């Protein structure tokens, strides 16, 4: 794909969203059922393509409809990545709206840390920008964090600026029958630690010699090199007990399991505040009317 | 004089006394004057009754009493803010949180701690000594500022280049909402459930509610740390080196720049060995595992020399490291030898524009016949031009303000933003429309209104469309101590 985007100024996107009638953005549709379905809302597409990529700034501006794999491919040419991960075919906007952090969050940060600026169309059909283009910014309210994980219920995102990061020079998965705490004690900031109740898997990333040195230390705990794990596709939240076949992502509260668990319980006060937030941004309830971020498994 | 409020005829004061006690509800002129300002240059604030709650329930009671009597409320920590966020307008109830200063729980294995908002930033890291963990946000005011204030301002600091600003280190927060209800936003572990209301709350500058308990993420101490001092014969060469380091795919733990005037002022105090004839120095800190650190030292030295560095010094031991940092962190104490007063700005620009924008800042300041010193977080493009002047000089304030405004305009025009870590408060709300369209600001108002539908929480701050604060003066006599 080229480093240019159609609909750079989001004119078509804004016009597609319009100012009336139930509407939603369809990305790759890879997690289309998360938080409920579109409920008959008109489907529009977000702009596709990389608008600007400046490795010296470590930021990239990209249409929200761009496939995450396409963006990753382009960034990899420059030795960069974004701290996001999604199923094959997922779009940048879709992954942000679902709001699940990458498996490597211990290294790359949570998905909320990735989004610097979002060009949106609000429920009233008016375009607005959340956040700012620089890597550091505390100007005004942090709308970007509010948008991540909102399932498109507060505004529809057309274009974003993301923080990029250098790709580590070496990555190595190790696994062995040992408690995760012992692995954590023997490592410095591993990128991921997984525990299936018997075995702990750990992802080491960084400078080659540091990875080798840590791997040698972990060999004493009988961890050995392994392929990247294949995780079950369902999700639940860690409650202190691992379900059968489940794998805990240590420190993230996420359990990868066969089927999605129920949504976590939320206090009445938080529910009320969330309801006010949704009504404040979308008083007529036209954005993704069938979806509820509080109906998501984990 | 401290006036006891036990027998006040003001029904608001009586309500507050019954919720707290007379000792912790102060109405005297002394307390009201003391709490009418923060560390910003803004003067003329007017505090109403000053309360010192000690529990979440008491904070909620303060809020409820304020609402019941039709008064605004303003939360306040140590008052080290630089944008006037805690400066009271129209005699609000001041909710001072410094008595809520307990570290409630430290969970080393899960790398988190619950603290009250009045805990001083550095006290938490001191408390954690020996655990191998620390609290990463390190604003230069960290020996005084509170974690509640860090949450309100989404504070930064030199090491936020690698580790991120406060929001990345707050897992959950108990909040007294502006209607007095208490909620916990965020989770100890994992992505937000539903909307990221915790993320929305952090950086709210006291306009979205009051944090009463904060769950912070603790960061592992790095096994190896190296501090480098690089010196250059031009600011442009130093700025280009910053860009080159980032472009080469390295993110140092910290990457700070000081220009010649700062170096000249600081060196006699700290004897860090800064070259006083250099146009600029860079402090680069690298941390992590030893091989990665050693490799980055080598690569940065090569890049720096290719961009004209005159010397590259790696601190040989902890003492040398501390001296290098002491110079950086005490820069603002050293300037009194040059001028008695200063105004500190805070903007962010794309880091590739550092050389051109700094050059422009020198021009702006010269046009206004002022002196500027630059000491800032170069690695993330966070500028802190420090304008020096003598407030007794007639007409100087106008020139300081004009220069400050032009610096903001130049930063935004370069593709930057109004604030990187100090926030908007009162200081910059008139500039919000430089960066944001009316629709952008309306979206921000929607967020605020969801938290505070009646507009009683620190209403005169952040958004230009909100309540005004007509009686404050934008610049008065400057504070004795200020940090960046």
C-alpha cells in the first residue's frame, strides 16, 4: 500500500456519517459482535491509508479504516511498530474501539497509551479532533483515552495519530513448569508472562545479549525456548481461579479461555456516570445503538 | 489571625464544621490568603472557607455542603501547580487534601500501591526503597507535589520520556464526583471495563471531581543506569542530535537540554563539570539491562559526534550521576543571580522542529528585551522557556506576557500543543482556541458536563467557554520557588 490516503480531509467520511439516523463504522468485522451488534445501524467505512509517517517523530497518521497488518508492514520497513494487536483483517479503528491491549503490553504499554489524536465525527455530524499530534500533551481533557474501548458509541473515528515504538532487536519465547512469580523475579520487564496453571511462558525482548543472558538465567529454572503460544480466543477476567484450559496473562487481569466470560460487574455509580457520558456525546442515541461497552467480556 | 469557625453564622460554614470539626474548617484571612494562590504567576485569587478533610466521607461532605449552599469548590494538594489550576475564583470552598497523606497499601508482587491524594510524590518512592520498585512520574517539584496533584495535572518529569506521564501509572482512582457520589474508576489490573473513565478523569485539573484514593502502578528499578553529558557549540547541533537519537530507534529514559545561560548559572552551585563555554548540553539517561545500555551509549556517542558534539562524558559513578542531575533539577534555584523574577512556559513541539523553534524563541525574547533560559525535556519536544525579568521595572509584565503568548503561538504553528505537563488551569485557557476549533472544545465540554452537570467543580478552569475569573491578575509578583 502507498503512503497516501484517500479522503485525507475526511470530507466523504463526514458526509457518510451525516447528522441523522442510526449509524456505525464497519472495520474488518473481526469482533463485530463485541458489546452487541450494530442493531440495524447504517454502516459506513472510515478512510484507508497512511497519511504521514515520520520515523524521527515516532508518530504515524493513518486512516482508521486501514488494516492493522498493512500499517504494521509499512512501519516494519522503518524498524517501528505500534503497541496494538488485533485479529487478522482487523482495522486500526476497530482495534482502538474494542480497546484490548496487546499481549506484549508489559513492553509496549496499554492500547490507551497508543492513541495521541483522533479526528472524529460526532453524533451531530460535526467533525472534531481529540488529543494532539505530539507524543506528550496535557492540553485539555483526555478525550482519546475515553474513545479507546468505547465501541464507537461516543463519536465515530475517521483518522488517528498513533505513537510508534522501535521494534526490539531480539524476541524469544521460553516456557517451563515453574510458578510465574519465580520467572518475574528472575527477569527485568519481560514483554509477556503467561501461566496455564502448570507452565509459565515468558516473552523476552530487547538487546540480543541481554535476552541471551536472561534466557541463561531462566534455564536454571528449567525454562527452554519455545514457539509463540497459541491462545484460546475467548476472554475472561482473572478472579483468582483459572478455568479449565484457560491461560492467565499475568499482571493484565486477562484470562484467555475457550468462551467469553460474562461482563464484569460495575457499580451503580459508575453506570450512572457512563450513562451521562454516552448521553452527553450522543443525546439521540444514533451511534452504534446496539452496542454497550459494559457488555464486553474482559 | 486564625479565626475559629465553630460559632459562625454562615450556614455553609456551620454545615462544614458539623461534617468535619471547627479546627479543620478555617475562615480567617490568613488561611484564605494562603490558599488564594499556587506556584503559578497568577495573583488575585479569592478563597472562601478552607477545609481540611481526612477521609473520603469528609471530602464528599465538603462537596455536598458546597452544592447545598450554591458555592463552587476547588480541590488542592501542595499548591505547586504552575498554571493556576488551584487558584480559587469567587470564594469557593477550598478542599485541601494534604491531611490525606497515608500510603494505604503496597503490593510488591502485583506492583501496585493504594495511596491517599496528599502523599508527596517522592515520599512514595522513598517508602518503596528496598522493594526494587518506584513510582515513575518524577516532576521536578517531586519533593513537594502530591500524587493527587499529579493525577489532576497528569504530571510529567524527565523520566516520562520512556515511562510515560502520570496517566500511564494510575490504575484506578476513587473519586468524589461533583455531586458528592463516590465511585471507583479503573481497575487494579487490565483494560478498562466499559468507558475508560479513569483515563478521562486523570488530567481533569480538579474539574471532574476529587481523587480520594489512588491506585498507582509501580515500576521496576532498572538493573543498570548510565548518565551521559554531551556538549555542543550550537543549540541547533544539540537539537539535531536529539532528533537523530529518536530517529535511530532509541528511547532514552530521559533526554534533557540546557542552554548556555542555564549552564553558566548552575555550574558555580553544583560543580557538576558542565562546560560553561558550550552553547548547549544534553543530559541523556539510559536504563535497562547492561548490554542494551552499553550498546546505546556507543550508538549515542557516535551520533552525537557526527552531529558536532565537542565531548561525550559518561558518569563514572553514582556521585557523578547525582551531580549531573542536581544541576538539572536545581536550575531554577540558580537563576536568582540573574534576575529576581521569572515566568515559566510549557509547550510541546514536534521534536524535529526543536532547532528552528528554539531559535525563534531567542528572537521573540530579544524583540521584547527580556532574557530567556532554556532547560527542558528535549526528548519529547517539551519546551520550558524561562523568561527572566525584574517585576519592579515599569511595563515589564506586558513584555513578558507578549513574549509568552508569542511562544505559545509559535509552538502551535509548528504543529505543537499548549502544554506538555503543567496543564491549562487559568494560565492558558485563553489560548485553547489556538489549538482547538469550537467543535473540539464542545467535545471536551461534553466530557466535563458528564462528570459535572451543574458546573461547581473548579469551574473557571481549562475551557475558555466556562466561568470567568475576572478578578485575577495574570501576572503579579512571582513566587520564590518554582519548578519545571
